[in-house]
C-alpha cells in the first residue's frame, strides 16, 4: 500500500510520541522531529508507510543510542497476555468453529492495549473475548481453511509482543509440522522478536525464524535472503497486523491478512469501516 | 507564546485540511504539504504558532491562486450568528451582570461551529447560551471592568467571522466612543475582515480599523504602521481567540485575553484545563 497524504501528519505525531517514550531530552525530541519532517518533505509517496516508520525509529536509535526502548513493555504485554491464555484457549476449544474463533482472537490481540496495567479484570476479559467472537468479520474463514488444507508450507508473520500470545491460539489450530512463524530480526517499536516467540511458547511448538529486518511490517527489500526464500517458497502466508498489510498488499504470494483496520486510510484501502475485524485474502 | 513540538503535527494536519478546503487537486495538496514539512523542519521554535499558519496559508494562496477560500463560509457564519443575535441580546439585558454575560457569550462565539448548517435549532441555542453563562470562568470580569473605567483608548481585536456578531454583544457593553475594533487587513482562514465587521453591524457603532496583515492573530511585525500606532496607544486591549493569545502573550500592553483553550498546548501555557472559558489579564 502506498503512503497517503493523511499518513504524513500521523508519522509526525508518532515520531514525537516514540521519541518521548525513549528519552525526556527535549533537544533529542526536536532533532528527531526535524529529521522526520525533512525526510517526509522529500518522501516518495509510492513507498509504503512502514518505510517512514523504519526511518523514524532508526533516527531515534541513532540519536539516543537506545536499541530496544520497548523491551520492558513487550515483556509486560507478554505476561499479561499469557495470564489470559488459559481462558482464551478454553473458549477456542468450546467454539463451534475453533479455527474461526482462534482467528478472531488473534485479530483481537492486534488491538489489545494493556496500557500501564499489568493485569486485566476478569469481567473485562470476558467482555473482550465476547466482543471479538461476535464482531462482524470482513471476509470469512472458509478460504483460509481450504488453502491451509492444500498448503505444504505455511508462513505465519507475527506482529507485536503480547499479541503473539493470541497468535499462538491460531497457530495451534494449524497443521503445526507445516508451519513456520517469522518474527522481526531486531527490535522495532513493540514488534515481536525471537525473545517474544519464546515467551509465548511458540519455539516449543513450531519452527521460528526471523526476517533479518528492523522495519515494521515486512519490507522484503530489507529482509534477509534466508527469509525472502522462505517467503517465496510458502504456499500460504498468514500476515498479522496493519504494517504487514501496508507492506505486502502488492506482493505476489497467497496471503491472508488478519488485522483490525485502525485508521481511516487503511480502512479506505480495504473498503471497510474503521475498526473492522478483517480476514482478507490478498488474491480476492 | 512560542511554538511547542506538539504544534508541529497539528500544523501539518491543518495544512492538509485547509488545502483540501481550497482545491480538489491532489497535486496541490501534496505540494503544499511538502512545502509545510520543509518549512517546519527548519522552523525557529521561538516564533509563535500563527507564524507557521501565515506561511501555510500564503503557500496555499500562491499554489491555488484562491485569495479568499472561506468567503462563503464567513458569510454563512455571519448570517447564522445574526439570526441568534436578538435572543443573545435579550439574555445579556436580563443578566445580573451584563458585562460578564456579554464576555461569556463572546467567548462562546469563539467555539461555535455552524458546520454545514445554515441555522441552529432553538433548543440548541438555549443549551448553548445556558452553557456559556454557567461555565466556570478562568479569571474574572472585575479587573476588566476596572480597567475599562479608567481607559481612554480601548482596542478590541476581533477574531473570526460569525464570532464577531457575538463580539458585538460585548462591544455594546463598552463605552462605545472610546472603542476601536480591529479586523484583519486581508483574508486569512475564516478570520473577520472589514466586510464581516460591516455584516455584524459594528461599523455603525464604533470605529473599525484593519491591522494591515494577512496573519492569524496579531503578528505586530507584519501589521501596518498605522495599526501598530493604535495598538501602542491603547490603554486597554481586548484580544479575542487563541491566535491573538499566541501572538500577544509576550506583548507589553495591558491586554485582556478572551478565548476558549481549545488545545492541550495552550491550556498548559495558560495553566487551565482544555476547553476552559478564559478571561485572563495579561499582566496577572
């Protein structure tokens, strides 16, 4: 997906928020902001939004020297999600269609924000699960089920820490011996890396690889050769989250995008209302 | 008031919104946006926010050739506000303290958005007036009353079209023979110019001058010499709206700022909650 003009003010806001998360030094906030404004003023709008995200976070790393500012947040989100896992698993097992229930919960994992809390009240968890299981779904699970039945190589592109525990529910409904899960090669925002796949218990279940990249989503041009080969060889790709849609919506592979359409730009691109739960096959 | 980093994403968003208001040509949207990003990347943050506003709207005028894109909007807002005027005037006359009631309604005029409607339902008007008269006020009318009693020259800096009809209520509570009302020298967004002062009936009541400038607020450096002289000679200045606060908060004059604190940056600068009705004497 190309970058729309509406993405630009959003980049600028994100750059400021992210820099403030990393440091209290207002001189650094200003330097990052100016760098992002300058880059945005010259940006090739045919590039995808995560390419600007990559540039922003590289600038923050360079100007602060902090490599993984979200480390603690990621660990906390994993713990909070793992505390929910048993209840979520019970609901998937009890569901009329466990694959669909797991897919819906994996999408819900894309939007859960544990914020500053380390735990969520039981009543909230129930409401959250019920909401995810009852939400209207843009797309259906049937084509995914059919494609999985025929695929020898299934590549699952994880998104964020915390969310990756919700992804495990869906991964457990897949033919595990044919599944490879890919995480980021190095830290970028709160995206899942190998440490998060381990925390979520995925490394004991399936093969976990990393994509060799520090970009949000999957920018194939900056991924490792090894990852690109696995991507090209995959019969089915399951791609979680907005950034994976933004970076792979033009790819040739057979991709199923699972995400919540969080902003107006992506909702318009997908042709659905903001906030929709989306399970969209790329080829459709 | 200097520009804060939080103002920058807001500028970028405003530039896009304003350009879209003027033209449907996406190439122009992109050119304005790139120009604003470049300018913001090099901006002197000790300047006030309206200086970037000036730059944005000059770029839009230059790239579109449209001098007064908000012309129709301003006329519509004036008409809608004039339709409310009799009811508002009745309420001021009936008030225990007509000066305070008129000041509150003038502040309320700063936030009324008639949107796409040409009229507002009676019930809404009542709710709006009651809200304005009952809202907590940051500051009090007593110092204004005292200053007005001693002032020979009172300069009233108007803000937007439509709002200027609400301002008339307050101006009518002032010693008219000592009042001069200043509007913008040429169109900038929906700010009031001489045409709006005439539409509001002010030119029949008091002397109306213009500030010779096409900037939001009052950037003294780009105002006419004639205006600057009147500003310097004024014993009391009443300045309406956020942009006048942003541009004059460091000035030497005895200024009473009347505004609603619409954004977090200005609310922090004023030390009040977002949304507050503010009647603040500059010297306090």
